[in-house]
C-alpha cells in the first residue's frame, strides 16, 4: 500500500550508485524501493569501479572520476537524476561529482559513514553505532535493506520445496564469517552446530541454514559435518538462494554477530533474533547489538530457546520518509 506523502508530477529519477557488491548495492536498492512505496520513481542502477592507481587515493580526492572508471563500469553522464543514492567507497567520487556537475540540482544521499565531511552531501545515513553527527545526518540502527512483509510472503510462496510445510517451529540460521575484527574458527563452528542441533532435537522443529561467502573453510567443514545432517535446508551458494524465504517462513532467527545487514534484515520480521557469538573483538558492533537488544529485537543465545515479541524495525522506511521530506523542502512544495 502506498503511503501518503510527496507525490511527484513525474516519477523521480533515482540513481543507485555502488560498486555492485550485493551487500552494498542491496542497501541502496532497499532505500530506492522504500521511496517507491511512497511516490513514483524510476530507478537506474549504476555500478562503478575505479582503475588503479585511483583506487589507492582517498575517495574524496579522485580528480576527474569519470575518466578513472574501469572497463565494465556504467557511464556517469547527464541527464542527471533528481536523487542519487550512493553506498560504499567506490560511489563517493561520483556522489560528490554529480552534486557538483548538476550544480546542486541532484539531491545526494550517501549511505554508511563516507569518511568525508557530511556537509559535502545533502544527507548522510550512517549506522548509529558509528556515532557520526551533523545537521544533515540521519543515523539508523543497522543498515538499509530490501526486506518487507510482501517480499517475504512472495519468496515463501515461490520457493521450492515449500518451506511452510516443514515441521514447526522453524529456525532460520544465518551464518556469517570473517570480517575485519571477527571470524568463526573451527571450534566455534562446532559449538554453534552442537547448540543448534540440540535445539532441533529438543523442539522437533526444523533448521534452515545458510552460510556466507565469508564463512571460512574450517568453519564450513564443521557446519557440513555437524549441522547439515540436522537441517532441512543447508545452503552454501549452489541453487536457488533460500535466504528471504527462510526469513519469511521462520518462527525464530539465529544470526552470527559479525553481520550488521543480516541482523537488521532479521529485525524487520518482528521475529525473535538469537545472537550467536563468534571469535574476535566486536568493537563498535557491540553498540549495534546493544541497540537491537534495547529495542527488544534480539537476545544473546545461551543454549536455551526463548520466545518474545517486538515491533518490526523499519529503519529503511524512516529514512525514505526523511529523504522525501528534505526533497520536498528543497523544491518548495
């Protein structure tokens, strides 16, 4: 259902500018789709990468970025869009460039902390745990994403085999892996596998597991050996991706604490999120998980299955409303 709000005479022309990596692009697409739920938009995806040596330079100091595009990148040429949503380091030279090349006519939204003065953009949307502040900064819990009830329902209906026919309670298990500060070692993976297998035995429910491209070989082997035999779904990247269907069909969601995106997407479902510890230091991600716990979305998993409820976390929709409000103020409507 379309929300009441700004209605353009013509669809807003929106560019989504990223390096094309799924985890980065989906954040920007999620915001574009949230805008589309409020007003007509025409979205164009732009995937950009810089050639060496420009990749070695600070993102805000790339001269003539259009001439530095690598082979296979999309062209960044006029006519300029009404709105540009950039995400990731590769997008920053073009977010700054389009704002200048359009003489400020394009409203530029930069997701994540750009490590550039926020005043260089029209709006910056960082995760709240980065503690970035400014008059045009809209901090959010986690990251923008593409999860909506309608999408999850559709994914559940379309997925084969039908996940809703699996024995309840159904457990979606989202396994990450190596990040800057954290990883899942073999011993930790065995511990996670054993604890989840125990939940399955005690409840008679169904485990649905997906591993990440970041899941290391040692952990992957442990999960294959000790978790896969207890799982109705065990996805490692081959065949149709069950990720969204799992979120839609699940009664509970387990997610490793190395991933902001997976936990944020899970929180949009209003289903209990059980946080699985990994190896290494959480750093500022601890602030992110604390914010989820304060909102009642998540609890650390201690081996005992709990059930609770909370309102869905709808940060992407909140950002979309803020963007349209700022855009409306810009054009004086």
